C-alpha cells in the first residue's frame, strides 16, 4: 500500500492504495463516486470515462498513481452544487439515457469535446463518442442533446 494524492472534483484526497489499482476502483470504492461505471474493464465501452486535465480518459485500466498531479473530474464534479452543467441539463431534457449505465461516460466525453470546441462538426462529435457503447439505443437522443448544445453555443 502507498499513499496517493489525487485531486478529484476540486478536492485533494490522500488515498491508501496499491499504486497499480485502476483509478475507477479508487473512485468508486474509496471516494464513493459511483458515476463512472465499470463496463468492459478493457477501455472499450467508455462507461468509466473521467476528465483528466480536461481530457476524456478511461479510468478502468490505468493505475491511480498515473493520475497524481492531474485534475480529475467525474460526472459528479460537473454540476455546481444543485445546478447541473449545461451538458447534463441537455441530456436530461432530451431523455438521452435509458438504463443510464453509459450516460456518465458520454456526458463527460461530450463535456471535454464542447470545452475545446463549442461548434464541433458531426464528424468531430462522432470521433469524440465512437468508443462509447450504449446498448439501450439512446444514440439519437444523445446526438439531439449535443445538437441542442451546439446550437446554443455551449
């Protein structure tokens, strides 16, 4: 066990963990942040995506120790207290989730995309989300929510 220092959702946490423990297990088990989900465990589905220094990053395979010194943001950190972020609001308003398992990863990836480019092309949206699996078939509503955000200049 080692003491890891992680900045998560604007707070610094000292965690006792094996440095090789995947970040998702530290987030979910030790910090009780259950937004990121463990789907495939092979960086193939996107359910575990968090922001690491503003980049959409899979957290299921990478060691927590790799994230020391980075600013990590989970879906829980996107809202401002009681107020949802614009991306979260658009997804809610468009019903862009069914079971919700994949939703946090897609919302986080969309946030990363729109932070860098408020008017992405359809191809850029596709590229940002192509590794995210949604078995419920909410793709159309996800794209509608993103189109709404692009139109509003998120």
